[in-house]
C-alpha cells in the first residue's frame, strides 16, 4: 500500500490542525522547494529523515525488450534519496 498526495494532504491537515486548502498549499510549497533545489543541482538535507540529491548515471549498453537488439542508453541525471539514520531505525 502507498500513500497518495491527497492522503498526505489530509494527514497534514488533520495533524497540523489546518484546513485542507492550507495543507494542500503547504505540501505543494514543500515539494516544489525540493524539486527546485534539485533542478539547481543542490542537495536537500532533512535532518532525521534523509537527503535528496541529483545522481549522474553513465551511458550504458542495454537491450530492446521487444527485439533483443543492443542499444545505447544515454547518460542522464536522476533524483536520488538516501535515508537518514532515524528513518532507517524507524522502519527496521
């Protein structure tokens, strides 16, 4: 099971004693802040939770699953997340 954005907004509203509209805006600002920092190539460190960062992936060889033909997968950047000690301990 996973938590949707809508469910997260409802949780923030309930726990933070906010209206759904205020909670929605809060979640939106938080997520956009992370996204914008990553776009600038910055790390986002949330102490006790984890670190969001941009990871570079090298070009590599792959296969087309339909034809089996060898292809080259180009280099790219991808978002990454490293959980913090507290988060790791909480889900252990």
